[in-house]
């Protein structure tokens, strides 16, 4: 057997497909928690996104003259649409997820040359497009089934997503704003943080308080569990979640200490919205993120600061997409100034 002419003889069986399967597996606890709390709407949305990804990927690969099966089965596009689906209300009209998934894949990935060449996170590009284009549909969320009194079954979800109507319940009674949106509206109206948290929870009972406010906390905890798995498998780098969550916590701690009536506590900030989704599944994208150890930490910290700024003083209740896209722009500059020094050479 011929011997390779040079070293090192390193081996790594981590293919793109294996990495994507690990990420998809890590997202399962959050998906199951979402189904338990909000019903099967997210399943229908995910199936629509998968069909869209297959059609768009096949079409774009054919147009670009690239082999279809190797790129279609590497599952990178599946991770993109899965991340996007978690950001879309489970009862949003069918065309929302189809449009967002197609936009994310075409303008966030293929227009730059495909996987490995995209400067922006495709899922967040699709989400930003949707939140700007369809703000009403993207901010109409449903309440946990224990509060609304109606569990959104699979057929109910299909009906409301495709027709906008429910047969067994009044849809208007099921919908409501997210805790982040309620907090933003309450503070804008001069209501204190403590008083705003009560109606968010809808605490006619202690059970309703726990399920209402903390349903989003449970989803974030589920993402945290999946994220710990990814860290254990070394699928993602620790600098991303540590930098992001650390800077977000620090901002919340400072401003809540300065004015607790106007700024929510760090626990609310960390366990609401898409915080843990972003920390472990979005900003860890190795293509659009910084590639140096120090750069990853700076990149993640920048996202955390921007998320807090947009949540506190911006127009949108959750600024994840815009914060990530802004820091994507800064990645080349960050990488340029954080390159490690080669031994024996000056910087």
C-alpha cells in the first residue's frame, strides 16, 4: 500500500451530513416541547418548509449545473428551514413559511454560490425578510393550550394554516402576543415590569402563571439541553454561546439594576424569545460566523449587545435576526484583526 508523502495524518469522520444530523437531533427536545405546549402547528409548518426546501434546492442546483443528490442530501438546507420554522408562529398562513424558506435558500445561500460561500445566516435572512414584509402574520402567536383551553391538533393546524379558520374553537381566543412583545408594549405605555409580567402570565391561578409566562422558558430550556449535547459532541464552539449569553446577561443585569421598573431581569431576558435557539443553533453557523477563537467570542458578544439594544429600544420585540445579520457584516473585519500569530512571525 502506498504511503502518503507528507504528514500530518489526521482523520476526521465529521461529514457535513453527520454534523447536520447532530444539529437536527439536538433540536428535537425543543420541537417536542413546542408540540406539547402549542400543538401541532409547528409540525405542519416544518413539513411545508421541508417540501419547499426540496423543491428549491433541486431547482437551484439544476439551474447552477451542480450535481443534485450530493448537495440535496447533505441536509444543510434542512437545518436552515428548521431554524426558520422555530421563528414562525405555528398558525401563520402556509405561504409565510413557503416564502420565507424559499427566500432564505435562494437569497441567503445559492445566490452567493451555495454552501460555504454565504456571508449571511440564511435562516435569519429569511426571518428578517418575513418580519419586515408580513409583520402581522409574524407577530400573531397562540397561547399555551392549558390557558386557551384548546389543544391544536394536527388537523386543526392544517385547517387554520391553509384556510385561516378553526372548526372546534374560536381562533381569536387562542391568539396572543409573546412575553417579549407584551413587555415591550407594557413598558412603552408606562407600566412597570412587575405589573407587565402578571398579564403575560395570565395568572388566574398559579398553574396558569407557570404555563403562561414559563412556556417560553421551557422551550428555551429545551434548546439549552440540545445545545449542551452539541457542545459535548464538539459540534459547536463554546465561544459562541458563552459570549452571546454572557453579554446578554451582563446587559440585562446592568440595566435591571439601574431601573428595575423599566428593564426586565436577566432571567426573563435569557429565557424568553429565541435566546437559546440563537445561542446554540443560529449564531454557531460556521460559514457566516467568525472563524478565529477570539473572533468567535467578539462576534457572539456583539450579537448579545445588539439583541438587548433592539429588544429594549427598537421597533421589534426580538432583535435576533437583525443583530446576527449586522454582525455577519462585521465578520471579515473581526477575523482580520483577531488572526492568531504564527509562531516565529510577527503579527
